[in-house]
C-alpha cells in the first residue's frame, strides 16, 4: 500500500475523513504524540491498527472525540461519573484520558475485551478537524511499531509505518511529546494508570484525593495483573540497550565507563562534563522540555548506532514522573543505583 503524506489544509483533511469513513488507517498529529487513527465504531477497521503496529491484541486503545457531548451522543460509556464530568470540564480538550464503563457502541477490538473504555478529547486543532471530518470517534494508539519510541513527528510515523497505513497528516512536532495521562474513573477513588502531561497534583486540585497505580513507578511482579495492559510490556525502546543511572555522581560514573559505543542521555547541566557523546533533554528543572525531547532523542541515538545508553534517572516531580515512567520501560527496568554500589 502507498502511504500518502498529507498536509493540514482543508482539502487534505476532507480526504482523510473519507479514508477513515471507509475503514482506512491514518497517522494524525495530536499534542501528545502522533496517533494511528481508525473509526472507533468499526471493529474491522480497528483490527487493522493492531496489525499495522504489531500491537498485542490484549492492549486496548484510546477513543478520541472532538466534543465533550460526543461521549453521550455516540453511546461510548454506560456511565459518565460526576468526577469524570468535573475533570472533562477542566482538562478537556487536553492530554487526559479517562477510563469509564464502556457503552454499547464500543467494539471488543477497541477495549480488548475489557468492560471499560478509555476516552480522550485532544487539544490539537488538526486532530479535532480530522475527527470532525470523519464524523465518528477515532480509536488511536501511538503511530509507531509496537515497542519502539512513540512518534512525535510525521517523519517518525513514516519511518515506522510507511507502506502499512493509508496516510499520515504532517502537523509538525507534538507540543507535549509524551502520551496522555491515563486515569481510571471506575473506582470511587480514581487511580492514575499512566502518568502524562496532566499531573496528579492538577487532578487532585479538582476532585480531591486520587491513587497512583503501583505499576507507574515499579515493575510488575511476575504473575501480577496490569490494570493498564500497556504498562506490562517493555516499551518505548530504541535498539540500543538503555540503563538508568541513579545518583548525583552520574557524570563521573559515565566518564569512568566510557567507550565509543556508549552515549549519555542527560540534563543540559551534565552535558559539558561528559566525555562521551551526550544527548541532553533540557535543563534539570525544565520537565516540559525533557518530555518534549525524549522520544525524538531515543530515535536519534539509534540513527547514530550507539550500543549502550547511560540515561540519567530523572527526578519524578510533576511531569518528571511521566518522563521517568517512559525511560524505565525503555530500559526494561535495568537500573544502576550509585548510592548502593
Ligand atoms: P497508547 O494508545 O499507545 O497511548 O496506549 C494506550 C494506553 O491506555 C495503554 O497503556 C492501554 O493499556 C491503556 N488503556 C486503554 N484502554 C484501557 C482500559 N479500558 N483500561 C485500562 N487501560 C487502558
Ligand atoms: Mg503506544
């Protein structure tokens, strides 16, 4: 199949709407990462997403809408809890995904057989225009080959999926650069399953106490069931082996272990002290720029064929929690704690 590279102009968006209505697959920009979209109400179209990405069938998809009213209009949920309505008022459109009991319009392919569904209203104007042009909600996971770093440019999508999908719409770089925060609204005390651009503190300021799932910061124990199936896989990984290095003597450790095949993934403040190729994600205090740069940098490390990356373990305040959550999965939970050796 030839993959069309389209722009954000009106004619191209109209064409994308037609492709989606007839069951096709389209890479679309959002403020988090690029999504691979299909008609969420068409099980067969949605099955195509799993095939194109090589995504395990037990990992459910997020349904994208272009208006809060779409939740009820398309019968996407069987219950829209009060706390979810409050969060929708405050954070939609934006990088927050809420899990609710699924409605009868949701095919099994979307929810991967669960009795819940994940819903998000993206803030990106082109994503909204594409959803409106399709006239239906769109199921969309990240538009990468399953397991690789998520795509934050149209070129990343083309690298992974050229020839496997109908089209990609180029909307430039994604603003946030990491996937949405996922929170389940099913329990009385809602629980974050995946951290993202909207932080726990922001959510608590609207609905009070919430929980954070153990799997956000820790590896699941063998046999333990993941509340969010996506959190159980090694994920977001470049081909290079990534090791997270924890401790203030990070730069000394990397310099001692330097080699031509070793790269560092670090803060701006570390870069000039390092004697290996250093990829800086931003200032230590600037978690937004770290989030923005992470996936593109992991892809760049692969394009330069490094074999081993010592990544500085990020601080977990605010959006830093999301950066940490992605990096520890990119590392397959391999960590060196300098305070313990
Ligand atoms: P992605 O689309 O690649 O951003 O992945 C979507 C994330 O949302 C994955 O981690 C999924 O496991 C999670 N997710 C989607 N639907 C549900 C659901 N109904 N229950 C729990 N997690 C979900
Ligand atoms: Mg993904």
